[in-house]
C-alpha cells in the first residue's frame, strides 16, 4: 500500500512516502513556519523521487491537530483535496499521538506537549501496550497546573516531549524524579512513523465531514461568541 503521510501541525514540516512499512522518501524541515510555501512542492518532489505518480498512491494520512491553526488547516485541506481528487483513502491521526510515536519504550507514560502560551498547553497521555499507543488521558487544551494534578494520580515514570521548554521547571517541581525530559530529536514528529502506524487504522467514511481538531476556539470563533452569547448565559465564553 502506497501512503503519503503529512504532518505540519507545528513548526516542523514532515512529509513521507511509504510502501507498507518501507520508507521510500521523507523530508523533515524545522527552519520555516510558512509551510504553505513548501508543502505542495515537497509532496510532488517526494512522490517523484519515490518513482511514483500521484495516481499510484493508495492512501493519505495526515496529522489532524491540535497545534498551529494555520498548519493544521493547511495540511487537512491538502490531504482532503488529494484524497478526493485521486479517489483514495484518508486517515486522520492526532498530532499528539504522532509525536508520541517517537518513544519506543513501554516503561514510560508518554506526555506530548504543544505550547498553548500563558501556562496553557495542548497535551494528552499515552502508553505503549503490545506495540500500540493507548490514549490514557484524552487530548485536550488545558492549564499546566490543572494537568499536573491529573498526572499526580500516576506512579509510573512520565516522559515529556515536544514543546516542553516553558514547562520543565513546573513539571520537575511537581513530579520530581518521576518526570523524564526527552532529547531534542525526539521532540520532532516523523511523518514516516505516523504513516507506518496508520497501516492498521481505518480510513474516514465521509471525507467531506473531516475537519481539523483544534481543541479550542479560534480567535474568530471566540470573538463571535463574545458578541453572540447564549441566551441566559452571560459567562458562556469563560466556560468553554
């Protein structure tokens, strides 16, 4: 099965072309945030270097969020367009799960982090069980202090990875030696790993219904709700 895998959910851009579990071509770039300038050219180049035509692809797998609004929206749009144009399968994978694939050990609880600013984060908790990643706590947008209260219920070592710099001191203060900080290369998602993992996932049934998973309101949505609160609920925006 020929697979095109795309992850532009944060600053790294990672795209890969695979044949089953065999990696044919891959590019991961961390120096630019304007993925729109590169994504179509990179896809075309990688497919060509894999000695394939777009019509040879069988499925597309894309990181659906959370992460950068623009990055997620662009990747999902490109994936949906190619899937419908080529009439091939589309598989959606959590961006946090995609990053968690970098941790091969089953002795850790895996805590991927995307910085949501102002002590907020996009995060979830995963663990490897018999080669599969199990979602122990669902992906969410939350405050770091509220999140750490949940982690204190576990006694296993927890490895944090991703955009961890702003949170390391708080984690160590709360969890002490229970927390392990991943090395810098582990913080970068690999589209190839996501593509291989997707081989055992079911494609979406209705491509038209696919939307990015932001896990919080966009600024435009929040502004609209401030102007249009639910009737009888003055604190609607604050409650979301």
